[in-house]
């Protein structure tokens, strides 16, 4: 059950050109499931969702990855409020597209941009509790510079035998060893048994819609596909 609370908040670091990490200090420990989100309360009828990027083992301090450009007032106003007030009113946790850690199917995580924060929470929980279960993370972005935790993910892939990290960029130069193009095209090219996987997707609504339509057309059961955007498209 979600609860409304006032948290201390600060912009803890800049992750990329237009992505910031926001740290929330909760007034009391709150349990959540990997892949859930919170609502930032900007007004009585103005609540804005952001995925919790932290592992559920962290119950008193949560991290958000907020992508914001000057023309994106929806997110920029939240950052401005953090910087001005040092706190945020939130309603949390929320979301039904959380990680089903009791299942045994191979896991495929698909993220576009800062939709990565959703998959990052799931990845951390997975490696903590079920590292023997195969998991592949596909992270799509315009360029390598937008993959703000790229080196950490490569390190984790080296450390955990059953974790495969495969970033996908639209623009690449030099000897880019991964895929170029659209992230879900890379998934379909590499995953031979996609219908047998448990799939979690986060990004722009139009991206998730295309993933749903293309995957279902390839016999992926809709019940194997998770993403809170699916409730709205």
C-alpha cells in the first residue's frame, strides 16, 4: 500500500548531459518491489511518476534517475523543486510491473533512455537473490554518452556468468562492439526463444507499444511482458 510522505532530497550527481541522480532520504523505512515507481506530488492534482532506481534492500534511501532538458518542464520542474526546497513530497510505492523473482524463466530487460532506472532496480535485486537465473539487459540510447552506467554494467557482466549486458545505440563511431539501431530490433535478432522469456520493458510509451506489438506478433504471450506503460497504451 502506498503512503504519502515528505523526503529530504538532493541532486547527488549528474549522470549524463541531461540526466541527474536524485537522492531521497525517507522519514521512515518503506518496502517496495524491484521495478515499482513513486509519484512526486507537485500539487493536489499533479503527481508525476518516476521509477525507483534503487535495490529494494534499500528501504530508507532511494535514488531516482531524472532525464530533463530545458524543453521538458515535466521533469525539470521536479529538479528545480529539489534544488530550491531540499525536499520532495512523494506517494509510494506504486506499480504492478515489478520483478517476479519467484519465476524461473530467463529474464530479458529492455530499457530506452532513463527507462533504465526501472530495469536497474530489477537487475540489482536479481543479482542479489537469483544470480543463477539467466538475465539479459538491453539498453538503448542515441549514443554511448547517454549510457551513463555503461562501465559498471560491463563490469557486472564480467562478474556474473548468467548476466549478459547488450547496449544498443542509434549513432556509433569507431569499433563499437554491440548493436546499432533500435533496441527492440537487437532483442529480436539475438533472442532465439523470446516466447519463453519473462520480459520487462521501460521507456517512451511509443517504444513500449512497438515492443508489445512486434513481440506478440512473434508469439510472445502478453502475460510474459511487463511494463507499467502497458496499462496506458
